[in-house]
C-alpha cells in the first residue's frame, strides 16, 4: 500500500440514505478513507453532501454500472480526484422490481428478466472488479468486498430465480477472483446479508426479520461493519470468503414455533 495518500474507496449502490452502500461509505470515510460513491440517480449528490458535512472527502458519480462507460467514469473519478483505488465495495444491485409474488419463478421467467437481473446483480460486480484489479495489482495492495445475499448462496424464497442465481454467482466470482489476485496482495471477499431493515424493505421482509433467532431484522450499519473489517488492514490473510450476516436465520433448524 502506498504511503503517499490516504486509502481510496469506491462504493457502488450508495444512493439510499438508509442503505448498506451509504452505511459502508460513512464508516470507511470516518476511518480516514476518501470515498467515491455511485448511484443511478442524482440523489448520490445528496449523499456526497452528507459525507462532506461529516468531514469526509467524497465524490459522487451517476453511472449505469451494467455499461462499461459508466464503470470507466467511476474509476476515472477515483483516479483523478484521489490518485487511485485501494478499496472496492460492490453493493450495486436490487431484487426484482415487480414484487414478492412476481412471475420470476423458474416456470414463468422471461429471458429478458433473467438477463436484466444478472446484469444488475452480477455483471456490475464483474465489470467493476475488472476495471480496478489491474491498478490494485500494480500497487501490490487492494481490498474488494462484494455484497451478495443469503438468498442464493445459502437459501431461497419463491418467485425470483434470477436474483438468487446472480447472488450465488457473486460467490463464485469472489472465490475465483481471490485466487487470481492473492499473490499480488489483493483480497476479494463477500458478505451475505439476511433480512436487513433498509428503506426498501417491505412489510413482509420485516415480518421475516422478526422471525429470525435474534428476533429482528439487521441494520445497514451491522452489515457495513463487516464490510469495513474485510476492507481493513487486519484482514490481509482473509480472501475468497463469504461471511453471513443474518442473525443465525440460515442455520436455524426449528421453524414455526
């Protein structure tokens, strides 16, 4: 790691004031990193203003990360404003926009829906990693943290097969990239949030959170702390791993009591 500048972190999908991406940006910024945050809408500049008000050096980019041009714009912002990229947090992505009981099940899923979900939940991470990994390898230092989900790698719910496939794919991407970059001082890990009470959480999701062994949904900050740990200096010998943040829900054997 260079000693000429503070660490520089890119956090994608940070437009929501109550989401995991912005929570990670706040935490990394408070720890001294300079941050570049992204969203698909202009609300990212509201988040930038909040970070700056907290004394964090921050820039924002409106970008479609399924498009190479959007990815390039984000990396260029980090390089031009702060001199490079040390940390990448791939948080961009979302569940199906058509709802919990949408026809996203295997017997009703259109090919367009399949491709769109994989693009926004998996391809975005691939493109961002590919764009920064050369810079990290040349510097001999890098931390990449991919936000997967419990849904896909370890569990599933009805009606969104493409989302589950994409989030499971992130784990495979994480492990493969970790092997490819380990010798260059770059670590690649993933976190798998369970039921997290963000602004986009539905009433049903909050009910599911209340049914976990812990008895509540998690918070964006609780996921962000795990991201910050994996992005930190002390996690240099952890790579290719998936850390589940779900209040023990995925390992609970007794249900419906």
